[in-house]
C-alpha cells in the first residue's frame, strides 16, 4: 500500500486525503490547525466557482464536485443539502458561464427581480454547512484508517514522506516558495434563518452579495478584498452586508445577527494543481490557490490529485 502525507486540513486537504484513502493509499493529514479552525470553517460554502482560474480547468473540477455533493446530500450527517435559489445579473450581456455546468436551470420571473437586476437564473446547487461537513470528512478519513496530526511544519523537507500533497493554501507562500499566493479577505454575517432559497448577486455595484440559508441560520456576505490580511471584523462592513442583503430580501432587515466571521481565502492568478519531482525523487503534488471556490472545486481537484499519484 502506497503512503502519502497530505499537508493542510482545510476542505481541499481533507477531501484529497479522503479520495486517496478510498483509492487504496495509506494517508495521513498533517496541519497546523484542526479543520474547524481553518478558513474553510468560515466559508458560506455554496457551490459557486468564484475567484478561481483558469476557467476551463475550474469548470471541469466544479462539475465533478457538483455530482459528488449531489450524492452526499443523500447521506445523513454529511451536512450537505441541494438548495434552490437564484443568481442575479445586472446586465443583459454579462457572461452566464454557470449555465453550461448546470443539469437544469430556468429564468427567474421578471416580477421577482429586485431593483437594478435585469435577469436571474433559478437553479439548484449544493450547500455545505461547514462545521458539520468538515467533521464528516474527518470522520470518514478516520473510518478508512487515515490519521490526523496537528503539527507546525516549517519546510516541506521536514516531512519524511515518499509522496506529499501540498494543500496549504496561504501557507504555500512560504512552504512552496510561491509569491503569487495572496490573501482575499472575506467577512460574513450570520443571522437567524429568515428566508428560504439562496441568492447570489456577485456583480452588485456595492460589493459581492450573497444569502445562503442553512439548517438553523443564514450566512450573509460579503467582501472580497485582495491582498488584505486583516482578520478583524469591521462594524461598518457588517452593517453594509446586512443592508445589501436586506435590500434583496426585506425579511432579513429585522433578522438578528448571531455572529460575524472573517477568513482569508487563498488567492492566486491560477489554481496550482500539478506534480513536482524533487531532486530526491520524492513526488509532491501541489493543490492550492482556490480563491473563494475551495468547497466548489474540492472533489474535482482531489480526483486529479489521485490521478497524478497514479491512482
């Protein structure tokens, strides 16, 4: 049985480890923080390929992941639900790239469109409630004999492993000596559940806006501030996010705020997913730089990781 070490315990690292275990590898996950303390735990985690490139590879990974999440939605305890909602457009000639990835969609009735919105697509996509979903992934890894080790790694060479999968996100700036990786600051607001159906309004002139209802709350977003690494919540942004979302769904105006969270998405001009043969003939597969689409691309990227390792 081949051995592999996966570095990083966000959704990309955990999914990579799980797929490798399913394909017969002996896998361990090494990470500085447990999964529930990563940026993945902050994510609204709606399937939507946001801030990730190149389009042709991203779309293939996203489509693969869509199918995987659709299957998981039938698995009790996974924390995944197929959720209907709408993606708004504010111009008639803007790209509607998501249509080619969807098994089905239909135009939103013109009478349902908010002020400033010229069109909308109604569709069903996966939503993962990350605190539950990350715990599910950890449980599956352990069930299949995988191990999780909390440890700070200063350099990749510190790890004694014949094969390594680098899923360190922002940590790749140091561990992979990759200066092209940068933070994308995201702030979200969690309110009581006051609406049904997700909303994505990513070209809102006031800032990217989304509403993601979960089992017991709603996640409102958001911000996407490139090259900003401040993890403190900002009160003015909380008010602005709440107001933008309430403008789209007025029932949210009176919804009480339960929590405000900030996470740093791992941005990169393109996702890095490739194999590197080191001078010592150790194989390293790099899998990082997913921007705001880690959950969305996770299963497709994990499948490619396994293929690069010969599975």
